C-alpha cells in the first residue's frame, strides 16, 4: 500500500467479521489481504471481500436490516444508517437529506443514492 490513507468496508451482501456499512482505516495491505483497524485492533481481511476507497467517506451508509442482525432495535424498521465519522448506527425512519450523529456529533449527508444493502 502507498503512503496515502485508505478506507475499506465489506462489499454489499457479504457476511463477514466486520459490521455492515462501517468503514475501517486500512493500516497496510498486500496482493491478497488488508489489515484494518477495528476498535483499536488489527484485523486481517481478504481483499476480495472489501471495497477500498482512497478517502474517508463523508456520507451515511444506508443498510437494509439483514436477517441475522444483532443489537438493532426492532423499532428501527427495515433499514438503518452507519455514520461515516464514527461508525455508529442510527435509525432511518424518514428519508431526510442529512443526519447529525448522536455519538460523534458530526452532521453528514445520507447516501440514499448509494446501492449498498438496499
């Protein structure tokens, strides 16, 4: 990997050890794997399951609630958002343009046009 910062998340519709829709900083990578930072730990992940970007994303990821979801309140309905700043999850009850994250305080556009788990 070059000296530029990179960010990665699991590809849509894959069930892996990473949270759906959350972006992780890539610490290093080679031809087959990337090491990403997950809660201050280094986790090795096959590059084949990752979407890698050269800049930290600046919009909420819209995630359709998977059947095997854990720790998501039933009241959130069929989808939720993942904050690009801190990876906190939040309900997406209405189709609003921006959301302020209760966890980090950042206000970001919602990526409604992005087709990630939707």
